[in-house]
């Protein structure tokens, strides 16, 4: 393990000029070495210039070379071995098995995007051939492909130090699209960030690609992040974090001379609807599944089930009683950072002002530990207090008790945008579910039946996204192969001679792409 | 021809409450009857409520029914016959043949989107089947489709009273996506708008669809437009018009409690690069093609070639001399509105402050006539005066003379975002073109060789879009089948029983869609 406490710009370790930030071991509250001196505007300028200089060459690399880069990064991350896992454990308080799983997910994600690049559907090649004899006017030869937007700024998330961080989903999909990436590391895990950054630098070297394709910057305040989003050479932003943080980046991006897309994944309470037949048949097992999902990883997931919606009655009371019993025995778990722990306390306090306590988890025994909390309100109270809609990041949930199905539907309509919405149902609930579905489709990016929202599969069909404020762009997903589309734009080529056409659009179709030609999809 | 001077809300003619606006016959300067009283916030509220109420039903219509609607609208527009063409001629000053062609384009576009809806690729169905035995964790059944965003506000353009107006590309693609549409008619052609609006109302009736799927509002100030974009039920905006108008809508949309996408197509000077071998070989014919494209329709096209970039020398002087000669004989043509005419005068005045006159067209003989203008500057002057980058809407163009190819490349890099960029080249220019192409790809949505940018084919491969300020969203096109994607978002369904799945996602694939299943594209 070779931590320098430096940033990575142009393949070189570069010392920051601002005050050093130190990761805090949340299990002890103690700072970790080395310190990471923050960058300044000159570092952003340097990284931006290198990314820009590398962009035209990188975006025309062959699919094979780009896939090789993604696979080499995965291999280099694996080659970091236990050192990465050990450092990430120290910086995040997350257990070893979780971080090993997250590393597998991160590397699997890089390899998935390698396959996506090779498959070539992201190029969305469309060809309308010339019709010189068409009346009243001839048709030109028109060909469309997707090209990358340009250098992308990625802001690492605190809660996935590998899978949503330096080489996480945003970086992997941007590199797959052909965009250089400048990562602003999350201050909670700078050492893990540096190790993974070094892995990317090595992979670029091995693939013979310009070092400017990647940079890793540190900074504890807003200076680096704001400078990055304001840099004219940055053409898109990926962010996972708080609503306030995401909105600040959106505002900066909109106020630029050239506004740019921001993909901010921000906040979601992930409502779970317990339908009557299911609740009647299996209140206790539902409670068990719910508490398991709620308390997993101290509830530090974007898709944590923070809201349970049910109609009042004995079955609900049985669910509540079982959930309360289980929660009371739920051990306190170390949270990611002192800041997240403090925000969790504030969030629970805010819920408590409007909702009644149901149960609390085991009392914390060390610093920064999350004591799980379950509260309840009536639907009328929930509807009357918009503050109750705010996400509390951690193992806290609110049970909302509706008078009847009409009030449940009203509540569903009043929800803000969500990453997920879940239906717990039995056969007799199907008709009711059918009436809720149209509302949930308008509210969420992913709809689950008889599952729990934590656990986000990395695959073609996944949507990790949703209406505002779940994300800043409802048209996008930040997980799964469709995430590559966030960093692409279409360009049309009219009557270009074959010698000037990009390879993907040449008449002989040298990349063997499945094109749309004169309105017909090639087999 | 049955013009009521009323708006269309819920299939009914509704009188406005604000001051009546009158179209002006630009050829005479005289107002046309009837007056169209403007709507107010209550009308927006009413149209918004109806659109919202119709949304869930409309978005689940079968592809067949939605295609039928689009085809019926086309048929109803054609059934308006000469009345529509005659009214549009009065309101716009455009000649009969042009408007007949535009009507054909409009109806062809509606029918193209009908075919697109039926083909079903827009649904982008992705299926990842359950793997219950997978280790370490089972995989759920995950299915993704695209659903429409919600009701869309469409702002008609002045320069295409049919093809970019009430039933134009924005409306057609939004209806194809499954979005209700509320059109704010352009004040320049309210009569044509009402006629087309009535055609849409009739089509909805014939298809047995809710009247709330479409509304047509009038208003001379910003009240109706701003209220529309601020309405919480509106989920996207389509706009074609000025940079100032587009930016105002973007700002409003961003400041909503729930920000929404705005697709504003705003401004472009459409640079044409005359490469040396082509210029040497055919300066006179290039000048002829250029002046033809520049003066067509009084230059009132978004893709009008307003900028010619060449390296200094005898060949350029020959081009300039021929273009000047042709332009001097170019007849003055009536512009669309007095406002557009006045803006053209201002734009030419502004260019004249920094550029030297080359030639002017024939002097106007009537009101609101556009006198074509050709001016020239050196590249150094162009680079020093950002005001010269502003689009002048009409038949005015600027020739920029570069010292050498290095300066031309520098100028290309300094350009703002464009809808189009054109290369005039011969075989000996290919190497030079190859060096310019990467820059132009970053600057424009469409790149042409040896053509002229006016004339936008409606097809799969077209991109009518480009980097800011050409449009507000570089990821989109407003012409061609890909325009449907602007109004869609992905939703993932996890472990839904077949009875709850949308038809497109059912296990038996009843719509016979070409899905992506477990990473493999179905044949």
C-alpha cells in the first residue's frame, strides 16, 4: 500500500496547496494518515486542459481498445488486493465482506461496460441512403451516430467507496462513452480513492492511452468542485449525494455560459406499500423482511425503505409489533462519517417532531453508531407535514397509516419523485395493485413486487433513477448499461465521402453494427 | 374556413379574456380578422387539469391506436384543403408552393411517427430474467421499458407555420411518445393554428380518445407561456424561436419546484467552410449555391448559412465577386412578421458596425421586405468581436477571411454551438477536412459535405440539434424519428407478475418487440 496523499493529474502525483483533509476512522473517531492537501483552481485548470487535449483522440479509439481499458482497470483494482479492502474498512467502517462484494460489483461493472462498448448498440447507427431521383427533391445520404459529450466531472459518493466512487458507475460509463473523467474524490475515503486512481493511471499506461483521460482531485470545501463544474471544458457532471449538494451543482451548471447536463442522484424515501391480502397473510414475515432491508449497512443506501404505507387495522398492528420487536434487537452500526451520523440525528429529530416513536434499536456503544428508529404517523399528518417527505439517510423509517385505500392513493399521488416504489401483494391484491401502478410509474424509476428495494442489480434492465428530487434528470439511470447514454449526443453526417466518415458509419459497415438502414433494422 | 378567434380546450372553443391579438398580413401591414383574445392562468389551469386527467389513459393506448391518431391528424389537416394554405399565406407572406410543401412535410412527419410508434424500438425493452440459483445472491426478474414524461408544452415557431407549429415536429413526437400536448400558438399565425387545432380535435374524436390530450392556447404576452411552463403538470417543453425566448423558458423550467427538460432550438449561424481546392476549382458555382441557400425564403431558416469561412486569396475574391453580383439581383422578399423584419434590420446594423459591406440585394418595394446583405471581416476581427457570432435571422451573411489554415482552425474552435457545419471540398481537400472534422463534430449537430444547410430531411438519421446556444439540450434532435426520445424516461419493473406487467414487458412478448434479453438482442 503506497499512499502519497497526493492528487493524480496527467498520470503524475501532484501535491495540493490547500489545507490537508484526513479521513476519519468512524469506528474510533481518529484521523487517518496521510493527509490529502486540497487542490485549487490551477489544478482544475491543469486537469481540464489535459482532459480536453486527450478528448478527440480518446473518443475515436476503437471499441476494442476502449473495452481493453475498462478491463485493465478492473484487473488493476483486483491487483490492489487486500490493501484496498483494508484501507476502505478503516475509512468507512464498512465490514470486510461488504467491501469485497462491492469490489466485485465495481470490477464486474467495468467489465459489463467493456462488453457494452464492444456490442456497439450505444452508437445507435442510423443510415438513410441517398435517393438522387426522388421527387420533388432528391434525398442526401444521411448517417447518424452517437459521440461523447466531452470531459466529465465525477463526484464520488460516500456510501459506496468503490462502486459509486473513483472507478464507479459514473466513471465506467463515461469512459465507455469516450469521455475523459476528472474525479473529485469524496473526502470520506481519500486513501481508497488514491489507490483506485493509481490503478486507473496504470491501466491507461498499459493501454498506451493519454494520461489526460483521467485525473483525481481532492478538496475539502467547494472550491475544487465548483471550479470543476464551471470549467468550460467539462461537458457533463455525475454526482451521488445529498439533495443540497446536487442542487448546488445543478445551479452552477445552469449558470455557465454553456449550460451542461448534471446527473445528480440525490434523495429518495423508497415507499413500500403493504397491500391488504399480503399484510393479512404474512404480517410477521413482511416485518422481518422490512427490518432486514432497513437496517442493512446501517441503512446507508439510496434505496433504503424509509416509508411504509398501509391501511389501518389489526394486520398493520401485527406488522408494527413484529417490526418493533425486531428493531429493538437491531445492533447499532458504525456510520460512514461523523457528518453522516450527525445528519442522521438531525433527521430523526425532525421526524420525531411530527411522528410518534414506535421502536428504537440497541443503544450505541461507540462513536458514530446508528441507532435504528421506527416512527409512525397517520396519512393525514404525513400529508400535512411536507418535512416528513425528507430522506433521513440511515436506518430510520416512517410507517404511514391510511384510513382506507382512497387515502392511500391520495398519499401515493402526493409523494415526491423516488428511486423505487415497492408493492407487497398477494393474488387478491392484484386489482388494487393495478390501480396503484400508474401512480407509482409516475413517481419512481423502479417498481418492485414482493422484494425490498436495497440491492441494485447491475444489468441492462436496471433503472437507478427517477423523478425529481430522486435525481436531477428523470431521463437517465446511473446504474446498468443504459447509463452510458447519459454521456452521448447524436451527430448527423450528410453526404460525407467514405474516406471522411467515422468508421462506424462507413458504407461497408466495418464494425458489423446492427444499423437502422432506410427504416429497416439490420438482422 | 371557420375561424372563431377562440382557443381550444377539452375539445371546445373557449374565448380568451385578454386583449385580442390579430395576425398581420406582412405583405400589406394590415391586421387580419378574427381577433384572438388571449388566455389567462385559468385557461392554463383548465388545460393542464384535462391533460393530466387524460395522461394515464393515453400513455397506455396501444401502439395501433396511437398510430391511428397520428394518421388521422394528418388526414384531417389534408382535409382542410386550400383554406389552410390560403390563411397561412395571408398570415406569413410565404408563397403557396412553399406552404403546400410544408403541409406535405407536416403530414409526412405525422405518418412517420405513426410508423415509429408501431415499430416499437422507442420502448427500448430490456429483460434480465430471474436467476434464483445465482451465487452469492439470486437475481430478480428485471424488465425495463420507456414511458412518456407527461403533458408537454409546445411553443409554435413563426417560420414554419405548419411543420414546427400546432401539429409540427414537437407535437407529433410528443403524441407519439404518449404525452398530451398543450400548444401555445405563435401570435404570427393564429388562424392557421386554429384550423390545425380543430383538425387535431376532430382526430381525437374520431379515435375515441379523451379531448384533454390536446389544447391550443393564445396569448400575446408572456402570461400564458410562463404559466404553462410553471404548471406542475407540465413535464417537458418544446420550443423553436429566439435565443432570448428559449433562455427565458429554460430559466423558468429550472426554477420550478420540480425542474423539467426544455428542448429549445434557438440560434445558429451555420458556418460554411470553403476549402482551397474546391474554392479554386469552382468559386463561381459555390457562390451560386451559397446565394441560393442564403436568400431562399428570405433566409428565414434556422439552418440558413450566415457564415462563410475561407482563406484569403484570388479564389476567395472570385467567390465574393460572384456572390456579390448574384446578391445584387436578389429580389426583396416579404418577411414573416413586422417584428422579424425589425429584428433583421437591427441585426444587419449590428453586423455593419464591425464588418464591411460587400453587396446588398434589390431594394424593398413593400412593407416588411428583406433586403439581402453580404458583409465581410477578417478572422482577427471576427474573433475580437463576439457580437459577430450572433445569428441574424434573415438573408444576411458574413464572409470571414482567414490568413491561413491555422487561423481557420482557430476560428472553428472559437465558434459557438451550431445546428450545422458545412464543408465545401474537392479530393485534394480531404486531408484538411479530416483535421477540421473533430472540431466541427464538437460544434454542430449535423455536418454536410458539398451541400447547403437549408433543407432538413425528416428521417431516422437526421439531427436537428446541436451544442448550446444552437439548442438548450445537445442530447436531442427536434427533427426525425429520434425526436420521440425527448419525451421518454425509463422505468424498471422488478419481479412483477405477468398480470401486472405492461403489455410490452409481458413474458410472451405479445407486441413482438425486438427486445434485449439477458444481454442478447432478439432477431
